[in-house]
C-alpha cells in the first residue's frame, strides 16, 4: 500500500501576483514556445504592451508608435496621454489596476482585465516603464516583477506618452529567438485595423490607407483572386472578401476591437452564416452553404463594448451582445452584411456572375466526390482503429482537456525507424506522430479527388481534421520530420506541395514547420555537443580542443530515442514554412513541381555552385582548426 501524503496547514500557500504569473504563465500568455511560432509567448508579450498603445490611438491620443526589437530586447514607445504619474508603478505591478475599468476612458478597448503589462513585467528579466505627461516624467525599473528603482517625478521636455522596455526572462522562455516576420505581421494587422496610424518598426514605417482591403491584398496574390476585393465599411464594422482560384477551403481573418481572434468566435460564425443567407437570397436558390463558402478569402472587424473573450490571450470572442443599447452580435453583422453585400452584387453583376459560376462548379465537384469521400472516411476511421499511421497524443485521446490545441504538435515522419525513435522519445501528452510509407505522391495539378483516393493523403487529412477547412485543425504545429539527405528533402517538397495545392491556409496561418535535426555529434568523455551546421561543429571542436569523437547522422533512424528527447523537447528547433504574398501559389508550384525542366535545372545548378563554394570554405576552415589543435596538443 502506498504511503499517503500528509496534507496540513503547511501545504497551503498564498502567492503574490508575480509568483503566480511566473508559476502559471500559460494562464496569462498561452503557450511559451521558442519564437518559431507566431503565437508563442514572446510575441504575446509584445502584443500586450502594443494593445495599450493602440488603445491610446483609438481614443484619439497619439498617431504613431515606435517599436524596436534588437536581439532579446523590446522597446515600445507611444505618444498617447501617458500613464498618470502617481500610478505608474501600480499600473504595471498591481493586479486589477488600470484605466480600462472606466468605460468612459476606454469605450472599446482590447485589454479590460488589468493583467497585460503585469504579465509582461513578471515574465521579464528586466522591465522598464516611463511615462511623460504635462512636461513631467516618471521612470520605474523592475527585475522579474520586483521593483528595484523608482525615480521621483522630474521635469521633462520629451513628448507625452509611454515607453516600455523589456527583456523576456530565459528562466521562463528557454532558447527563444524573435523572428521579425511574425512581428511585422502583427504590426501590419494593427495598421490595417487602424487606418491613419503609423508604426515604425526597427526604422521601417508601416501604415494602411484601405484597412481590411490591404490585409486581403497582403494575404492573397492578385493573380489568385476570382474578382477584385469587395470592401464594405460601416460604423463599428468593416468587411472585405473575395474568392481564391488557388485554394479549396475557407479562409477568415477576424478581429474584435483590434484583437486578432485567430480561433474565431460569435462574430466569425455570424459572418459565415450571413454570407450564405445573402447569396442564397440574391440568386433565389438554396445553394449548399459549403458550395457558397468554398474558396472564400475574407476578413471582418467589429468593435464591441467590453468584449468577453474565452481566454486571456483573447483568440476567441464569446460575447453575444454588442454592448449598451446595441443589438446582438449576430443581428448587427447580419443587418450590415445583408444590406451592403446585396447592394454591391446588384451594382456589380459581373462579380455576381463569377460567384454563381464558382458555386455551381463547387456543387459539381462536391457531387462527384460524395461517394469517394464517404468511402475515404470509412477507410480513415478503420485505419485509425488499427492505429496504422497515427500515434496520437493524450490531448486527442480524451485523457486531457481538448481545448489545449495550442500545445499540440503532429510530427510527419518517414519510415519505421524514424517514427519509432520519435514515438519513443516524444511527449505523449502533446506530441503525436504520423508515419509515411515511402514517398508521397506529387499532387501538383491534381484535383481534390486525389486526396480521398490516395491512402496517405486521405489519412493525413483525417488526422489533421482539415477536410472542411482549418477551423477545427487538431494540431497547432504540423512538423515535417525527414532525413537531411536528398530523399528527405524530396519528401519535404512533396508534403509542402500537398499543403500548397489543397490546404494553403495551413501555411498562411503559420502551422507548418520543418524539424531541424543535428548533422553531427561531437563529444569527449565529459561533454557532448549536437551540431546543426559545419559552423557549430567547428565551434564544438574548438571547445573540446580537438580531442573528440565526431559522428555524422545520416538519418533520423540513426538517432537513438534517448538522444531524440534533446531535439523535440525544450531545445526543439523548428523552421517555419512561410509564403511570400508576392508569390502566386500556382506559379510557385509550376516552377518547382511542374515540367519546366530546363528552367529548374538552371536554378539548381546556380544554387548548387553557391552551396559548394560555402562547403569548400567550411572544409578549409575545419582543416585549419584541426591543424591548430594538433599543434597545441603536441606542444
């Protein structure tokens, strides 16, 4: 019989605000991560401070924001009203303290819980806040939420506003790195939603004249659109929409009070429903909702009085009312879209005609696929019962809360040995493994029918739950884990082609990654270094002074499960697959996966020459290091 744990008064603890945030950071900023994903904690820290600056702009105070990110240090300066000088310390270090509880001061604010900057403060190794107003200033410095210096009120000639500087704490965020691409995307969303606002990021200026129309233009190449973007604006609501010629599923960008609600909510659901209703009424036909929404690319932004979100990170709206004497969210959006979109379609019959043709084509394809889809679902269900391909994680097996998708990862591997190593070393709570059997099919130019007929694609689609779009995507991170050789690179390319061809929004929304694995293991009797490049190997050889054993990993199957835990745990390195908005998906796939052999051969040869020059230079350096180390040891 096991020994029972004692439970007394000594087991009861009361944590102060910063201890609780540091002990349970996920409650305040979602997942931690290392910066490889756009929703990792280090970006939420930036967002929490930025939201305060945006609220100042919304309230008519300050038209510009300066943002600087250098290595691990972040600085955000606005030119709003400035924090009241006597409350600077309280606002960033006392829970449930702030001006946003006064609805007159912040009518349609994002941050209403008085938590944001406190979380940033508590999770930062260093945090500094300065407020300037009425020609006076106050500065306060913190370390991990602890006040270490508060300067008295001083005269100042600086422009009014607030400046926050912080460095995320490596005790909380291990081995993190900011990626400027994700910060730029966040900043662009801010300016799209606040036309007239200027944001200067590391010296580059961002602004928008056309709001959500600019957002869609940023996310879809003009060559891929069925018709010019429809852009409709009203009081407290703005929408933009078009249809894509390059993707099958729906794509939505939704916002509430400037907050990017990546998981949707009541407003996005209402928007999806009213689009269907408006188009049905316009054409006088009861088209299937899936046929109407197929390939739509759209954005909606609304402003709500005191919104209620379903988590502290505010990724899903829970409010059903607009606030005050206003109608429900559903009624508000329904009335606006039905009137404005209907009017637009009457004034632009050529656009209406293209939409109807698109719906009829979608209907035809759906009917052609109906039988195949039914058989494919049965096959996928049967395969999952026998666990042939997918080794799922506990989040999806019912052992943990299913709303924890942000923490879940699916590794797509090749071969039994690689999948076996990852399966044995993974975190069974949050990491799943999908095993490929050989090389996937090159899906370029093929129809959606192939996804259901091809066993690999059908089972992968079922595992991800993306048949009808990525709204119910089961894994936040989809990681391609293949060998770092020619065959492995080819498999990567074929998988990326699959997602680009049929589910490009998986890439657009930042869910697809490449797992970086070490090329070398350099060790002696005391230390072991895992090296991801020739440069890292040279550094390791220097540290070990040449007395070392070097192992070249030729494939994932050669890495033992015990070693694999180093590469897919806290030290995981992920390289995000990103899509440039200037790139047409069709042109991209045609070049890399089509039959333009001479052009592609020329591209490969030119790039191979550059790569060989780099390798020769690295080998030369390595030989010099070995020579120097030999001289040191013989002396």
